C-alpha cells in the first residue's frame, strides 16, 4: 500500500466530519452566511501568503531539480491565488482590499505549525505536513461539485477553483513526491510523516470550524 493511501485511511473519519461540518454543508448549499465566508476569506488570504512561502522553502530543500521547480511553482500558484482573492473575490464578497487583516488564532497556529515543520524537521516530514492542504481541498471541492444544490450558489466561482483539472494535477504531483520520499526513508521518519499529516488535517478542520464560529483572539 502506498504511504499516501495509508495516510488517507488514517484520516478517513476526520474527512467525513469535514464534509458534514456546518461550514462545508452550508457552503455546498449556498446558504452559508456571508459574514462567516468573509471571515474565512480574510484568514485564507493570510494563510495562502504564508503557505506559498512554505512551499518555496520546501522547494529549496528538494532532492532533485524537478522537484524543486515543481514546489517553486506550487508556491507561486498559492501566491497567485492569494492575489486573486484580493483582486476578485474580495470585491465579490464585500471586503476591502486595503483593510488590515489580523491573523486569528487557528490560522496563526496552522501557519506556524507549517513553518516550524519546514524549519526543524526532515524534508519528508515537511512534505507530509503540507499535503493535506492540497489533498483535502481537492476532495472537498469534488464533493461539493458532485452534491451541491441545483440552485444558484453565490460561492460557485470560489468552489470551482478547487475542483478543476489543473489543481488536481498539482495534488497528484505532491502525492507522488510524498510517496517517493516515504519509500526511501526509515520507519521512524515515516511515523513522523503520519503525525504531521494528521496534525495538518486536523488543522484543516479547525480552520473551517473557526471561520464558522468566527473565532478571534480573546480581548
């Protein structure tokens, strides 16, 4: 069994919780309150900014030139999507492009988990930590496309971003690199990879949960 297959099996129950959580269910039906999506968009824009830098840092540690180029591209694409949020989706959903964005607790925790992983852990653990953001978003996007309401969904353009073929190709590349690394490392490192993958998957859940409840720093 591939490492990625085993990793997904380990979080299967969590994924079921994700697609059934209120944020995703209401996003799918187009009934998610605007203020909850606005909160999410602001946090996601900051997350993508830092995620793109983490991907570029991972590319700088890559074990061959092609992998380096691919992860530099992944990082560039994350920053392009972040720019698109400001240039298009911010306007679409009533947000000001020039507003100061506070990185709230869950986003802050997720960003720093990824940054500490890329800084202090082996590259195999780092790639396992960045993979859930790719993979879970693709699976959630596919699930929403297959099950969304037939009525007009105000969030349709955003949903389509994560359900297209180009995004799926990037996910497949990231999965293949992760499997290749897992096949060429120790059992101890593979166990650390599973831990990083699971932690990042939990943080994906927490990110949407925090948006739904609009969790901020306590004053």
